[in-house]
């Protein structure tokens, strides 16, 4: 009985690794071990189902999740991202940034990083960004004799920047679970997000300095035919749409004009306006956007329902006390920093086999309250570190979704081995960024303090 929660967690992990659907695995293990617990507690005597009281809380728990106003931001941000995918914004950005940075060694790779950051700050949808840049940037980089590993690794890593650069769906979910304001997380994630951008750019510049052949520049003769004024005008026009959306969404939050949910609605309207301005908006596209938004939203919420059931059963089996006792024992024997290292290491390695949504709903509710409530770590800082850590789950094999998205749209000469070798340095850079945030917490905590200072 004492370790029943541990067996439940083990059963869940094994079933997920065997490929069973996440939601039904969460619900199934919760129901099975809940029944087992009640039966064992009642001695399997007649009438033991009368002690099945704690499952009466499940409908209330699910209702509490579904009526959470903050979560309305999830479908709105998804709608905004999918709409922008259809608007041609990414294509124009990639073409223009490629012309801007092209004459520099590694310039196309740098332009992909910049576009990934701008799209991340505009949409927050990783799949749409990776697919769009994979279709447009990878063939161009290969034609320019870029190393396949560098081309694919840059696109995969840049596409995941939407996980940390606000507005980000994972930040909305973390804020809901950890019970911190979404606006605080959005503000706190600004500097860590652009820290990763800086690390990527510096890595590319150092790489091409020592290995010039992996990313040759575009000959300046190919850039002729456009006056300097016309070129600057094109750059200006390409940057206006994403900057408009960033100001509309993040500016309204930071200025205190709108809540994150209201800002998500503003962003959805702004994305539609951009699609209309680019003449990429009609009823057929609107239907596609709404269908994709509905499917993605249903996926997120049905997993959330399963996680609510699993969390309820786990707590009734006193699993949270079991984990808390184990980690607090380590904290007393060593230090709380060792516990933080263990939690972050667990999240990183679980990311090899689970999606960020699954980790957010399964592991975060169990581990993070211990860091915040028992060990006294800053909640916003912990959430930002988690967001950076979860970002690696998109690129770590065998179940890195960015790798799946990219492999589906890259030319046939790009093999899976190229993708895996290409992402290794960028995963390392993300871990470097995580360690910088650990040792320099002000990167995440300073800006919210300044914005909300009286």
C-alpha cells in the first residue's frame, strides 16, 4: 500500500513507452490503481465500493480545469499561429533575412535563427514554424553547399524557440499548473529566450570561422539588381508584420492594457488582418485554420483531463508525500541545489520519450511544488527553467517532434542521421543556456520586477 503510487507511476511510464495513447493511459492507470487502492483498503469485503468516495471528486476536478479562463489563451494562440502559417509571413521573412545576412559566412543559418525568434514571438507554434522553415530554408541552404547537419540542426533548433519566447503555449500551461500569473512568465522569459538566440548565432559564427566550407556566403554579385533604398524598404516591410503582432500581443500585456487571454484574442485578430493584407485569406483557409485549431485544442485539453484524473489518484495514494519525502531526504543530506539538479535531470531525460505536454501535465505537478513550497525556490524562475528544459524534448531522439516535422519536409538526400547529428550541438547550447539561467537567476526575475515596480 505504501508504494502503490510508485507502482502506478511505473505502470504509466511503461505503457506510454509501449505506445499507448496518452489520455487513455492516464485515465486507465488512475482508475485501475484507484480501484485497487480502495479494494485493498476495504479488504475486498462486501460493500467496499461504498468507500469509492474520492472518485466523486473527479468530475469537480475536471470541471475546475475546463472553466479555467486562463486556458482560453491556448486555442487563441493556436489559431493565431496556424493563421500566420497561411499568411506568407514566414516566407517573406526568410527571403528578406536571407538577402540581409547572405553575404556573411553562415548568413543563411543566422537568418534562420532570426526568423525563428521572430516567428516564435509572433506565433508560439513549434510545428508550424519548423515545417515552414524546413520547406523554405533547408533546400536553399543545401543549394548553397551548406553542411546538411548545420542546415537541419539550425532549422530544428530555431523552430523550437517558440517554446520559450513569449507568447508560448507551454508558459500558459506552466502558469496554470504552478499557479503563477501568465503575464509574469511571459515577461520573465524574454531575456532567456533571446539568450538562446545569442548562443545559436555565436555558435554559428565560431563554427564558420574554423570551418568556412560548412556555410559559404552568397556571392555579392548575386545580390545586385536592387538599390540600397529598395532593399532597406523590403527589409522594413518584412519586419513590420511580426513586430506589429509582437507589439499587439506582448505590448498589451506588458503595458497592463490586456490580460494574456485578451491579448491572445488581439493576436488572433491581428493574424487574420495580416493574412488579409497578404491576400492569403478566404473561407477555405479559414476552415482549414479552424479545423487545425480544434484538433490541437482538443488534444491539449483531453490530455489535461487525463492528467487531472491521474493527479487526483496519485495524491489519494499519497504519491506526492512519497516523492516529497525522498527529495527532502536528499535536501537534508546534501543541499536543495542537488534536488534542483535531480529534478531538471529527470525532466531532461524524460523528454527523450515524452512530449512536452505530457511532461507538463504528469511530472510538473508532482515535482515542482516541492521545489517552490518546500525548498523555497522562486516560482517564476523555476517555470522559466522548466520551459527551457522542455524545449530540448522537441529535439532529443527517438521522439523529438521537431525531427519528425523536419524529416517529413526535407529533400530525400537528407537522412535521419543528418538530423540527429545536426541537433546535438544545439541541444548542448540549450543546456548551456539552462545552466546560465540557474547561476544567473536575474535573467528571469529582473524584468518582471522592473515592469511591475510601483
